[in-house]
C-alpha cells in the first residue's frame, strides 16, 4: 500500500456546474468543425479538450462528458440529457444485472412516480433523510390539487403499503421485486452530471423475507453483483463493506456498499448500496404474516439500488486528456475502423477492406463501425474517436492493404500492433480482453497508491491533507464520527467514514481508535467523499 | 362484413374507477383463500370473477386486471401499480420493438422528466392540446421554486431545443432517437387501468430528416411495427390508417395510427400513433441545417409512440368470464404444469414427472412452471391459472404416468389433448402456435362482425346505436366532423372519426358523404372511442 503515485492524489477543484461554460466552448469548436456542408477536409485543431485532468479536474470532467457526447446540459439546473453514447453503457449493465436478478427469482414491476404525503411520512427517520429533497406537484393545468403530491425520491413508502396487503402467510414469502425507473431528489449542492443530478435512472430492489438470515444473505448476493458491475464491466476497483450508523440508509438496519475512489479529487464515492431494512418499515407499514407455526410475525426487508452514477465514476476513473476511455465491455463501439487514404492509393480497395473488416468483426460478435466520411482527415477522425473513448482503432492504408493486414491502436495506452487479416478476430478479441484488464489494473494501482493506513490523529490529518483514502482503526462510535466531521470541517468538506471493509486486516489486541483513543473495534475507511 | 355476432357488440357500461369496489371484493376472497398457513386444501369457491364480461364489462375489466394480478389499484386516483405479470408482457414487446428500431439505426437516449414553462409553450397548437393535463412542480422540500416546472406529457418540447443545437449540416441528418420512459397526463375523466392513467410507460421516438419523403417513409415503417405488436404479439386485429385533421396530433402535420375495437363496449381505441410533424416544430425550435447545396433548410420531423395501453386492449379483447387470456407470445408463463394426486398414487413419481416436464419444455425455450403447492387442490389451481390467463395447462395424474403421457388443456377453448411424453416439445410448440393464431382469428371474427358499412345519416345513427365500428364515405371536412360530434352527443359520448384506412374500398364516382351530402373523398371509420 505504498504511495507509488502521489501526484495522482492531488486535487484541483470539485467538479460541478461552474465548468459548464468551458464545456460549451469546447463543444462549439466541435460543432463548428462538423457544420460544413462542403467537402473541405478538417484539420486536427479545435477538437481537443481545453482542460487537463490533473490540472483542473472539475472542468475537465464537465468538458469530457459533453465533448464525448455522453451528456448534454439541460436548461433546468441539475437535469442532464443522457445521449445514446451513455444509454448503451446503461443498457449493457442493465442486461447483465436484470438477467442475474431474474436467476434469483426477483421479478420486475412498476410502481407510480407519485406518493401521497401521508404515506411518504410514515417512517420517521426515512422521511427526515429525504424531506428536504422532495419535489412536490401542487397543480395540474390551471387547478390546484387538493393535496400536494410528492415525486418519489426512492420507493420504500410507495411500495410497502402494498407489501402489507399482498403478504399474508409464509407462503407469500419471499416477495422479491425490482423496478427500473427514474427518481427525483431536488438537491441544491454542486449538481454534477451522473454523480449528483436532480433526476436519475436506477433500479431499486425491494424484498421481504420470513427470516433475517435470508435477508442478510441476499444483501451480500446483490452487493456481489454491484461489485461485478464496477469491476468486471466498468473496470473500476471497489471496496465492499458496511456503512457506519451515521452513514447508513435513513430508516434501515444496516447498509452495505461498494465504494470507489477518485484519485484526482481524493474523494471516495459510494458506488451502490444494498440495505437490510430489518423490521423498521415492516412495523410502520404493518407487513405481517402468519409463520409456519401459525403465529403472527413481521417480515425482514431489504432494499438495494445502483444508478447512472456508475457511469460518472467510470468517466472520472478512466478518462484522460484526450477524452473518454471506455472499457470494451460497455463501449457502444468497441472498434472503429478508419481508412487512411494516400495520394494515388486505390481508395475503393481501402474502403472495401474497411467494410470487410467491420463485417468480419460484427459477425464475430463485436460492436464495430467504420468512419468512411470523406470530409474529415484521418487525423481528425483519430482525435474524434479518441475523445469518444473507443477502445480500439483500426487503420487501413495502402501499405496495410498490400500486406493483408490492419494496424490496431489501443485507446488506453496508444500501443500499435499490425494484425494480419487472417488473425483479425482472434487478435481483436485478445486485445479487447487485454484492454479491459489493463484498465482495471491501472485503476487499481492508482487507487491503491492513494490508500494510507494511519493509526494516530496526526497521521490522519496529514493523510487527509494529501487527499488519501484512509484506513484507520476505529472505536465504531457514532459520536466519534460526528466529532471527526466537526474537527475536519473546511472548504474541501469534512472527512467521514466511507465503509468498514468486509476484508479486515488483522486488528492486534490493544489497538486504539485513531480519533478517540478508545479501544478500536474495526478498521474503517475514512476520507472526503462525493 | 355481415354481423355474425351482434350480441358481442352490445354494451353495458364504460369501464372505470367506479368498479374499484367490486374489484376489491373479488380480491379479498382471493387473498382470503391464500392466507392460510396450515395445510388445508382449498375448495374451488371464492376464486371466480363476480362480474361477467357480457353483462357488466366495466366492472369485469377492473376485476380481471386485479384478480389476474396485473394491476393493483393505488392510493392516488388514476395511478396504478404494474405487477410482474404485466411487466413481462411489456418487456417482451419492448425487446421486439427495441431490436427492430435498432436495426433502423434509431438510438436510445434519455431526456429529463421536467420541462421549463417557456419551452413547453413554444409550439402554440401543441401546448393547447396538452396544457389542461400538465402536472406542475412548484415546491422542493419546504421551498417554493422560482418558476414552476412541468412534468413531460410527451417530449417534443423537451427534446427539440437540443435538436436545434445538434443539427447543423446535412451530415447530421437523419437524427433518430427514441426513449423508454414514463409520462404524466393529469386527466380527470374516467381513469382506467392501462387505458387511461395519469402516469404511463411508453416509448417515444423523435426523428429529423432532410426531406419529407424520408419522414413519410419512416412514419409507415414504424406504423408497421405497431401493427406487428398488436397482431403478432397481442393477437389483436388493427386497422392502419390516417387520422382526421380534428383528431391528429396537436402541432403535427398528419397522424397515422393503428386502431383496435372493443366489441363489448362498441368503442374504437387508438392503439398507437406515428406522426409526421412536418416542419411546424422545426420552425418554432429553429431546427435548421445547411443542405447539400449549401443552402439553409428546415428539417422534417416525426414522432411516434406506443404505451402500456396496448396491454389493456389485450385484456379487453381476449379476457373471458374465467379471467385473463394471454397470447402465448407475451405470456410470462406459457405452460403451467399441475400434478393431479389420487389416493394411493405414487406422489413422488407424479411430482418427478411434473419437474421433468418443466425442465424439458424450459430447455426447449418455453416459459413453463409447475404449481407443486400441497395446500391447494388441483381444481383450485386450475381456476387460479385460468384467472391469470396461462395459455396451456398440463395435468399429470397416475393414469398419465402409467401411459407416459400428459394431458394438455387450452385456456382459450378448453380443448383437451393427451400428449405422449415423446412428442411433448413438438406438440406443445404446435399448440402454442395454434392458440396464438386462434386468438387472433377469433378476435378478428368478432371485430369484423362489428363493422357496418353505411351510406346515409339514418344508417349511421342506427349502426351507432348498435355500437358498431362504422365505415362511411366522407367529404373529409373538419366542420362536418365537428357537426357529427355535436349531433351525436349523449350519455355514451359522441361519435368521431377513428381513421381513414389505408386499405380503401372502392369509392364509386358520385358517392356522397353520409353526413354532409357533399361529394365523398374517402372511406372513413367512425364510432365512439376510448
């Protein structure tokens, strides 16, 4: 856990709305370059990012999501347009997760967007957590509604009155439902595309069991799926662990999460959460059943969710100064094929070779396109598809044609390889697999370099100043976490617990809490966070 | 077009909220039957519907969607819970449609739920059509918003400011986007599950082209997909045609639709619409581009949508007095396998045969489940799965076991066949195909029996009284349609045009309009509608 790349942990600014202007100017140069109806070959200029990831991260992020054509800023603050380049990533993750939960016999449903105030307020802790962010509909057409109606910030209170109705006996359990939907949280602080938006897309699972052990088991099964989304699909290392009492879900029993880390800002980010709600909601919503012994019992419940935030984490972790870097498993286009014309070259033969390459690879199951536009130079196209993060570029010029080969260039490390056409499918497959793994390995190396193990308050403060993800022995007391927050308050935001990792290092007897001096009960990750 | 089954065209009442009470009482008896934790074998009583489709259609509909476990009524009027039994149908149609539009190079995106008032009101005719139904958010938490924000009733005005931004040159065209989302129309008249709800799920496609001919072509390509959803998936005959000026989409150039008909209420129902918007929105939102000649031009636009209404039409058309009848192509469970125990029978062997049957059929690609619960009688299970509309039931008893066969019973016509185990996959496949076709044929026969061709006002009034779908020669004048509406106003609602079918019967020269006496220009379907 030595810090091999401390520079990566140094921050600049927090990403946010303020860089919108910059993003727009970046866009203008692009659309400018695209607007020509005439057959004028564009230069490579004007396409790059005007911000650097290591210099001004927030502006870089806002610029790259727009220039990479993932996001368009919308005229209502905190709302964003998800463009096709984003939706494919979302749909690929959705196909994976949806199939996995169907194997677990979890069924999809759709509950209304609207909640009546009485139901929303039924669970006290829960509504306290969400009330300030709830959007209220008070009018339809020109008429005032009799009662204002809330838009779901999450659906516990929407669903559970019906769980109470549907669940009567132990044979009705487990009840396992999921929905893919939009939710609204009218936040005011630092709206950021994907990461913190007023409306976002997610799935929310809501399950009810006869016993706690079944609920406990499912919490971890789902968390493992979230880990797989991050690590296997988005190539982002995450830590699985349990949230502190202060950070757990409002109204729940305990919360588990996968936590990612953004080296550039030195902030942890909650990747997805799987909550055991215990019996708190069951009590408030009277979700009772007759158990096998014929006695009245209360159900145990879970809820769990991941959202489009996942995509923002991916952009932050992998993107670079040339633009997006998409992991092959989630990329809309995995391979872009670009013809490289030379004077006196047989252009038709080159175009045919490009089309043949696309067909061969598509038939082999890859997502491949050719950019055959004749009003852009190859260099412009390279930059364009680099900006969009396509994992692999294939160039075909006269020399390649003559040698029955193509040139493949990796987006992640710019490595170039000549591939004989006869090996095309096999080598592209290997390269994509390799890119996927390399992205994960590189991200893990960077993340690990940001982890600091501390044992004292002074070490903690020093590590926090260096924007580390800090692993420290902790007494696990809520008051101590509040105290740490208070003592670290500042312009950058206070430190808080990220999670207590399930994978606990040894905690020698007599170890004391870094903050309170009391006996430590566990190792916990601390840091600033999104 | 002779009326072979006039009785089916006779109505009762319009379906709606008022039958909620009935639906609930039907439900109570069901959940009552399910609540027992003890191993008490239930009788067949209490499971059936308390309303008859031909006697009180509205109540029957509300009861069947609840008892069939498709819908749960929600505590906000006009909002409904879509249960897993519904969602599978939706997902199957979605998988078909989404794959088809992707072949057409239409890409998915996601635009925000919220619209600012200025943008919403940009296209005058459009906002006039939707204004009374728009829900407004005016508060977040305890604070009033600076400006009220609308919830999308449809997304033309949400999207098109960005089309204006993205489209510069002819190379940016066509721009073809689609989104799967929820929309809100705060209607006050007769909320009905699926058919007329305040929030519903749909897809909305929004495309922009350089030329009208491209737009025209796509309108029909999409309409054909809608026809296939109804006819191939939901087994419902529809008429493809063009809407009148009065009935077209607010702000559009022309609207095409697929129109279904509900014999029991004698009402037409708009199944899905594919609009050519012409250049009206392009003008208001300044969606211009530089064409191949380097001149400034305006785009031609389409928008098109189908919604969860499709599912309501399916329930209305196929359901019967035993409950839902699901077409095999969209059924969550296509085959339900039920063990039939007898005294002294080898129960384990029967259960094993049930499981083996399920496995064999699942491996062959069918959606099959066994109901092995030991606290319900076979009779109760038959009724239960009939209520839920499962297309095919397989019963396995000692005799079947001895003869290496199963008994298959069709939901649609109760026909029973013994199938030798060796032929299982082949015969089940044939039966499901046959059921799908039979449902369509039966629905078409009934629908056709409701079509009346009229030429005079008197014939028209008589046919309307008999709740027909009326095909009449029309002068195609807006004032005449308004006049027909005014003259037919009444408790049941006025008659209006459904569509002018693309498949036009011959219109002999000199044919006059049934309503105005002016020269007729086309044949048009008229009737009451949802």
